[in-house]
């Protein structure tokens, strides 16, 4: 059986004073057990500093952390409610474990570990050693497995239930309810003696057979809880099938993404990227009608689905979880407007959705990545009419002078929303932009400049839509200006790609990351790329410590912490590196890839993958556990050496 356990062997002492962890699974052939402590998520909820990430899996809306050694509780911390609109610790620890009827049973930590898809902890008291493992077996339930080195009675109880939580005991379950309708249940096997005590519980377990299985579940409504509780007795009586499914799922992820010719430290980066994406997976809930991936579970305002984020996540997950990639795309198209627009972002509460703007069109790329890895023409057929409608929308609502070159814009006429539509909210190239009313209706507004990245994306979308039309034997009846984009936006004086002003066609000569896009989409000519190379390789401009910043590093407006005005965004760095590879500069592309892998702070260690990074330092900036950085690190890993 895949999940029987031997006792954990403590092999060394770390500087922190906690021993390193080793796989406790008899089948150590599972790849996940070669990636211990993939992320540092140690946090005990009653400490004063902020929590920067949780263990979560299978699309769940709850998360857990490992307790800190200096503030130990003998149980996994949580669960934490991960919804944007009500983020709260439901408990410091819903299940803490000790030996019963002992006068002194203070536990000291031996080992903690975060493997991909699994948490592990071991601690001892004067009465013996207890080990615990936690795996998600569904979006609603995590299975806790407890072992001890002595056949003595165990006592389980909750620690510090959250504010406004009411705890009751009902049959074999502890139910902790919050007024919002969310609830946590802790369900035990039938031979457990379960007692309610002053808004808490005690569970006494006497057994010589380990592991002891306990189900920790999170539900968003009473109805959901009633249905969910019915499935838990079978899980606890026969956990092997669910645990095997968890093991096979993670083995599948890692088998599909890991190469056999990469250094272990680079494999670790790829595994961390997959773990980050899966940690940000959320099942359908409320206004999110399909499952998908949020930008970062660690930051409340990022717990929703964004359009171009989704396209990146779906492209990144297509290789190892294509069904999740498909559903993430479907989630955004659930809110496609009658005119074809795909709105900026959607949430569990649809009243919070942002329809003021769209986002850069990269969705055909994501669909094509799914098709490449699955050969699924049915999904292409399902999406094609919606993709075509969205593509046409750009030319109907965002081409002010009808010349076939589109602009970023907004439905409400504001520059703020138009900048959001670019995805580069405060980019230097938009500093002097103004808004113009288009003739496509009251919701049709454009900036007064045509953007090179937007039109390069549209050129790629056009190419792929034609490919899909050929696969499906259906007509492609939409505008095609793709053969004009590169020459239109290339400035022969500075040998670089720039946006252009509508009023006079002049170039906005602020060299920035938008110029990487024609290389990535392969619409630039070889001659244009060759002429760009001196600027791209200039260490004062783009060939920086971490390569390819969002703006040339010698620009007077460059700001090392300026969001889109200086720092490294890994999607843009990827576009540049892959772009160089597209035009034969493979050795250079590999050198830049290794600069990313070797120099980003904490990337090869336990630090989370961040939203952006310092150009000259590699320091971690903005949101941790960031999905699109993870997607593009996977792509760099996959491309290296090819």
C-alpha cells in the first residue's frame, strides 16, 4: 500500500534547531519526497508578524501552515479561510495532538517539512513521539494521519478557535461555525470518544493501530456541509483510495514537468513553480462558475481571476494539468459580454467584477498550448466562436482611426482603466496619454496611442485563429493586419520597437519591455532583431543583473521599486529570452535564463516566487506565491538548452 508509514528518522540538526525531515513513506520512489521544504510557510497564528502563504491543494478555499519552532503547537495551524472577502483563521489549530492523562505533555519539535502536496511534522514529549501528515483529498477535505511510537491513548483538541466561531459536537464530528456561513468540521472514526467542552472539544483515541485518520473539512454553507459530511465516514474507513489519488496526481504533475538533463537546483525551481500554481488553484464558488487559478492566495486583493493572468496560468499548466487550464479559460468566458469583450477580472461576488476594461489578448496562445499537449480538438471547437468574437471586439472597439492598429482603452473613458487594460498599470509610455472617444458605441474609448505589444499579441491571435479554423474546417472571417505590425512599430532611427502617437504617428521613444513582444510572437524580421541586439545587450539598459526590466535601466524615470517602471516581471523577461531563442540566439538565451535561475533571491531555497524582482539586486518585490511568475519560470525551464 502506497501510504503505510515507518517511523521518521531524524538525520541531522539544522542551524534553526529543528531536525531535517526525511520521507516517512515506504514508497520513497514518489518524486515529491525528493523535494523537501519546497516552501517555507512556518507561521503560528498568534504571533505578531504577517503570514505570507499557506499549504493548500486540490482547489480548496482553506489553507494551513506549519507551526513555528519558537511558538510550537502540536498540530498543523489553521485552517485559514482564503476567500478575498473574508480572510480569517478559523482556528490556531483545529486539531492538536498529545498523549492523554499525562500531567506534563509539553511537545518539542523534531522536524517539519513541506513536500509538494503534503505537510509533515514530528514532535516529542517525555511520553513519546507523535508524527502527523496532512494531504488534501478533495477541495473540501484534508486528511490528517497521526502516528505515535507508543500504543497509548491520544487526546485531540482544538486550539484558539477564531473570532465569532461557535463549536459544537454532532455525532462523530466537531462543527465550528462562523456567522458568514463558512464552517470547519473535524470528523473522527466511530471508535473515538468525542466530548464537547466550553466551545471546544476533546477526542480520546486508544489504539495500537496506526495511522489514526481524521478529516478536516471546510464548507461555505450549511447545505454544502450537510452533503459533504455524508462522504466522510467512507473516507475514514477506507482512506487508501483517496491517498493514492493524491499521490498519483502529484506524481503526474512532477513527471510531466521534470527533465532528466537539468541540475537538481533547477528541478527544484520547476517543482516550486508547480506547487505555487496548484496552491493558487480554487474550485468554483459563488460567481466563479468554473475552477481556476488566482494570482496569489497570500494577498487578499488577488483572490479572483484576471484575464491575461488566466491566459498565462493556462499556458503554464497545460502541460501538467490541462483540465484545470481549460476550466480556468472557461471561467473568464463565463462573463464574456454580448459584443465579445472579455472583462478584466471576476470574483466570488460578481458585483465586484471589473468590466471597465479588458486585458491583453493572449487567450489563443493558451488554447493552443492546451491543444499542443492534449490534441483536444473538441476544446478548440468549443472555444473557437468565443475566441473569434473576442478578437473581432478589439477592432470594433479599440481602433480609433480604423487603420488596423489597435489601442488600449476602457469602457468608461478613463485613463486609469485604459492603463489597466494594458496590464502595465503605471508604465512610463503612458505618462502623457489622453483618452479619445471612438465611434464603436458609448463604451468604446481608446488611448491616443497605438501599442506595439497589443498589436503583436493580436497578430499571434490571428495566426492561431487561422490554425484553429483549419483544424475545424470553418471559415476565419476577421481582420488580419499581422503582416504590417512589425514595420509599423519599428523605429529605424533607434532600432527598437515603440508605441506610436495617433495625432502625428511619432514614436514614443521610451525603450521598454513592450518591445520584446514582436520577438516572442515572431512577427519581427531577422534584420530588426539583429539591429535591436546592441540595445538589448547593453548592461546599462536591458542586460542587467536580472535581465530585461520593464524599462531601460538608464531611463531617468527608472524606479527600482516602481512596479511597471523598473522592476523585473518574469513574463516580460521570458518574452525577451524566448524571443532571442526564436531568432537563433540560443546561447545568449541560455545565459540569460541562468541569470534568472541563479540570481533571483530565494528562488532555489525556501522563499516564495514573487510578483516582481529588483533589476539590480534580484530582491523579492510585491506579492509572494505569484502564479504568473511561476508559469513563466516553468516555460524558461522547459526551453533551456533547446
